[in-house]
C-alpha cells in the first residue's frame, strides 16, 4: 500500500559523511580523511499523523524562485526550520540525539527589504 504524503516543511537534517565509503575506489588520500557530521536544510514530507516519511536530498532551496516574493516566502519557511528539532538521516526519522543542541540557533542573517517594482524597472525586458 502506498503511503500518502499529507504535508511538508523545511527541516534541518544531519548525517555522517564517510570519506572512506565515498572515495575508497577513486581517491586514496580523500578516503583517509575522518568522517564528518554534515547539516543541511531539506524538504521533509509527513503522513497525516505528522510522522516524517521522506525528505528531498540535495535540493536548491534558494534557487529557481520566480519572483522576489517567492524567494522571500522560501526564506521565511526555511527560517522556521531552526525552531524545530534536528532530524538524523542516519537514524531516520528520529531526532538527532548525540552532540546536542537539539535545536540550532536561528541564523543572524537579515535579507534586505526590496521593492519588487523598483527591481522590475531596473531590469527592462
């Protein structure tokens, strides 16, 4: 039976990157590097009960927006991910327990307010 996706949001996810597994056949020097814990922001899809079912890997979150409003909407959705527990891709779909903090601090980056009308005028089509 196919599981139905109910809703999605952006979440911070962490996983261990293994240089040995990735490069053992192609690059001996890189294969000798120690494992690293990596963090990403991804789309996570849930069932009706709110249980994470799947996530989109390596998606360009702030690219391919069709307008400044679309880019701003995406930014606001991503910002909410910092208020949620970090998910562990190596122990999917559980929250990351090791290393804490369970929640990551919000980034202190502010996007400048841009008037879309002025931007459109400066780029004539």
